C-alpha cells in the first residue's frame, strides 16, 4: 500500500488509529467469495490464466478455513480484512496473488462485502422474526379466550382478548419482515467492477460476477456504487424498528408483571434477583431489551450523521459504518432469541386479567352505542354516558348498578335490555368488523397466521 507513493511506513500511532481489521475481519467469507468471483472475471478477460485462477481459488479457500479455525494471524499494519487476505494469498501462491487486485479497488471491494453481509443477515433476522411470531401465536392459541382490558393512555379503555393483544404484536413484527424484504431488494445490487470510482480500462464481465455471487442486478453508476451506503442505513433503520417493537412489548410485560397489575409473571429462568433485597424478582431481560433499543437508535443516527456531509464517491469516514452495523445485528439477534425463548415460559394470570376486563366503566362506549342503535346521534349519546359515568363516580355506584330509573332521567331510550350491555362476551362477540377482537375474528386470524408461518 505504501511502497510506491510513500518513503516511510506509517507510524504505530497512525496504524492503530486507522486500522479496521480488528472488526471488519467478520467480513472474511464475503471477501473471499468476492475475490473468487473477481478471479473468474479476470480469467475471462485474459488477465490471468486458468492455472493462476485455480491457484487463487485454492489459496483463498485455504485461508478461509484457517480463519474459521482461528489459526489465521491478522496483521494490524495491513489495515483491513482485504489487505490481510491478499497479503496472505500472495505469500502462499506468489505472482498470481499480486494479479488478483487488477481492475479492483478496496472501495468497490468493501461495498461488495457489506452488501453480501447485509443480504445474509437480512435472511437470518427474518428467520428469527418468524420464530418470534410463532412463539406469540402459540401463546395466543393457549389463551385464546382470556379476556383483558385494552388500554389507551395507560388507562383502561375497552375489553379485548389477550390473544388480540398478541396478534397485534405479530402484525407489527410482520411489518418488520416486510421492511427487511424491501431493504433486501435495494441491497441486492453488485458494486464490484466499479473500481475506486470510475471503473477500469480493463473491462470485466460484471454480469458474470453478479451471477456467481447471487446478485439480481448490477450497479449502473460506478461513482454512486462505491459511495452508496443507503442499504446500510435502511437495514439499521429496520433493526431499530424491530428494537422499538420489542421495547414496547417489553414495556407492556414489565408493567403487567408488577404486583399492582399481576397480569403476567416472568419465569425464574428469565428473571434476576436483587443484590440487597431477597424478595425481588426482576424482569431484567425485558428491561435490557428496552434499554438496548437506544443503542439501535444511536447506531442508525451515527451512520446518518457520518454520511450527511460526505462528498460523492468513497471517503474513509465510511469505515465507521461497520461497528455500528455489527453491533445492531448482534443486539437484535440476541433480543429476538431471548424473547422467543422467554415467551413460552410466561405465566398468564387469567383471573386478574378477567377481573380487570369486567370493570363496569369499560362498557361506557357500549352504552353510548346502545343509544345510537336506538336512534340517538353519537355525540349526544357520548355526552349522556359521560354524565352517567360522572354520577356513578360521585355516588360511588358501579356503572352496572345504576338503577334504570336513574338512567331514564338522562334518556328515555334506556330500557331493561340495557343490563345486557355489561355482558363481556356479548360485547366482544359484537365487535365483528374486520380487525376487531371478536372470537370469530381471532380464530380466523390465528388460522391465517398458522398457515402463513408454515410457509
């Protein structure tokens, strides 16, 4: 790297500051695959012979095995994964190794490695999302008829089924999976062959390389290809969204696990104790997941901030994208694995949930709709039921115990059938519009998800 233009080697302090091999070594498999594809294109372009190609391929595969086994020695003075592998190859096979970098730059090389890495990680994260959805679905099937209060503003709002809540989490995770599929479409573009920024006078068959490496498209502008990190940003955003959904799920479970709610209880396996208070059983796995989401946001913001002021093409600042990327991948992988293992062990307190779901005030909206069905405009019905709730609170009389005569003072439309309004099963059964929490809808959704998750 420095033997031609520079007279002296870089000082130790500069080497330490600029090296990336301490973290980008994780890209070795993709770097090897890219070099093998590039060697095939160089052979076709008659830059190297078939014998030299075979030496290159055999040497690269040997190096890959050594890295996998932990025997390979990384040299920080060679800066990165690319130069370490190239130097080792040249040392082993001689002149053929020196020819490998023809018509290639580390700029298009790292762009390729990152795209191959992100493509593979998208697939792995998608599989873990499916596993989490399956765990949520199994929990919903086990507790399909458990009633609970739904909340807005952390205030009891209307009764729903616990299964409806779990299905809502599955829907959110499905959007995460859709974002990953969208991200993959923009990641699935071969940048190799773009050179430093302007290609090369040695023309290589980029379609051949794309086919060998499993890319569906080839980049159309060499300047854009080496400077494009949109796919990294998009992937980090997708991971941050997964973190956000896991954090919201964590928050629900954490508060429901409190003595004040008592809706759920974490198993001992996924709880921790206190160093001081012997009685404590803390939901630390959920709390850690909630906390780690901040790291996912920070990683996304760091790469966006790095890119915002860069000139077109490659800049060394882009080296800073990898640690954020690797950290987000590792963080989301661990969180998904923990939640998938933790949810089946969650204890559901049916009695506490259903007692809360049957609180009379949760049927206030049903009372308003009762009047609407008898011909009253909704805003007028809303006002009347509001007054009824206020009187109920003042007199400390549960809403379902208010005498019919008292109700008739507010509206003559109230009749003896109003008592049926406080039947939670009736209430939930009537919520039959698409997406609402009727038993029939929940059964249909569970069946659909059961089928979809098998695909």
